[in-house]
C-alpha cells in the first residue's frame, strides 16, 4: 500500500527541527517492526524508550504515538520517522532528500535557464502556489490551513534559492510576487501567521542581490511601476530603477 504522501510532502510540511530529528531516527534504524495495516502503518520507534506509533496512509500527521507530544495530539519526530519509512520503503536517503530550505537565499550564480528548465521551474512554482489558497473553512481547520501556507512557501523557497541570476529569472520572480500579492489582497488568503508576507520580503531581498550581481536585472522591476501592493514591498525595488 502506497501512502498518499511522499518524502517531499513530509519535508516541506514539517517544521525543520522535527524533520531533522525524524531523519536521524530513521537513518539510525530506530523504526522497527514496521507493519502495514488497514489505512495506515504502525511501528515501534526506539527513542528514550520504545514507543508504539501509528500514522495514516492518507495523512502522515494523523496518527498516534505514546510519547508526551503524541499523547497531546502533537506531531512528533516518531510519527514523522514512521511516515518517512512508509514513503521511502526503508531506502537510503540522499543529501538532497534531507536538505532543508526554509529561508530564501540568492544562489549567487550568474546564468540562464534553458527553455526546458524554465518550463519545469514554472510548473514547480505553480505547484507550490496551490498550497497558498483562500481560506473558507470553519475555525477548527485554521491551523491546518496555516500549515498549508507554510508548506507552499517552503516549496517556493527551494525553487527561488536554486535559480541563477539574470533578467529571465528576475522577471519570473517579479511575476510570482505579483501573483502572491493578488492572492493576499483579493484572493482570500488569510496570512495571519505572516508566512506569505515573510516569504515575499525574503524574495525582495534576493532580488536586491540580483541587482547587485547583474544591474540589468532592474529592467524587470519596471513591471512594478504603478502597482499598489498589500504592504508596499515593491518600493525597495522601484528605488533601484530610479538610482
């Protein structure tokens, strides 16, 4: 039985410290007696003591663990470790599998994407944007919704941090920021935790780095002229045009 989630889903939707601790448990063989059940998986995870752990096949963050966090309905490293086992089939994790990108950074690498690379990047951005959607649910689903926004931003952070610096990718990032801004202003996104706004500010900082590395990148900022954004994030970029 294949779970409905994969390793990327687990990595991008779990907070960094919990994911790293879960990977450590998984790689040290602490997930034992793994079994498939009806609609989920169970195992004994060796922590400070052996814990009985279960996770669902449709959602890795639904399950139970005998540890303190698990008994208080909080996703713990033991549950995540079992989910990793279910998603990977106990295969060895690569460095890329384990690499976390939770903050946007400039790659510092000049160059252009090929036509196929650009198309793939656009698809990956669109896939990440799907997690940043309007909130229409009852109050009990609010925390799940905020997690979705964070997951979307985490997925986008990885894409942005791997891009080469040039006018082509600058335009791509400006377009992405405008799409996000539209969702914040008119698309019903409830960014109460500030995940999306924080991501936008980080990308603006990256674009400022782009302008230092390749001053021609500022031409892409001209698309921001006359735009009225949610919190004025475009202003530092427009100043670079004037200067």
